């Protein structure tokens, strides 16, 4: 069974990677819950533990007006269930 991701752990991982925190704990708690519900905790942990680098034209570190983007590997049925039709 995967270890659940908490807001505290998520905040610590973001701080360790980028040297800053970019959000409030109550919002991170919701993000951590969603990541767990989608079964992507291992992917998020691996991404945040990897060195920061530019990817697909995005800067290596979040700046004002951008967010941390992590591409999930979800089955089409999961995408449709959570986000509706048309996001595939």
C-alpha cells in the first residue's frame, strides 16, 4: 500500500527542491488528498526529489504566474471520471 502524502510532506518536498514554499497548508492538504486519490503519490515524490530542471519550455523553478506541473499517467477512464469527457 502506498504511503499517503500529507500537506506537511508536500510542503517540505517543495521547499527542499525549490528553497521556497509557494502555497498555504490548507490548499496543499487538498492537493495531497487529490494526488493520493489518483494514485500518484510515488510520482509526485519522485518528481519533487529530482533536481530542478527546465522541461518543455517551462523554467526550472516556478515563477510568479506559473505553477509546478507534473504529468500524471492516468488511465482514460480515471481521467473521464475525475475531469469529465474531453480532457484526453
